[in-house]
């Protein structure tokens, strides 16, 4: 399954690793790009915007404090 993650903080990061280990294709976006470097090194694909995450994914998880930071992409 193609899974997108918007926000890869402590919780999102751990879930991304588990899903990759289970064989899923992961797409990641975080406001601070370098916080996803190790996930990309492990096989996740970086996307430049939340919109790119939603376009590429079968399902999207949002891990962040305020949904307004993603704008209408979350809808």
C-alpha cells in the first residue's frame, strides 16, 4: 500500500519505520525536511508539499499540532 505521512515527529517517525519494515511504500513530508533524512535513507520517498503526499498515496496520516498548517490539502 502507498502510505503518506505529513509530519514525522516522534510518533510519525516510529510508525513510518514500522510500515516500511512491513513492506509498504512510504511518502513523507515534514516542515523541517532534514528531520526526514534518515527515513529517506531507509527507503521512504520525500515529497515537497502535502499536496504531493495526497496525490501519491492511497492513505494519508497527519501528525501535527494544528491542521491549519496543511491548509486545504487535508480536506
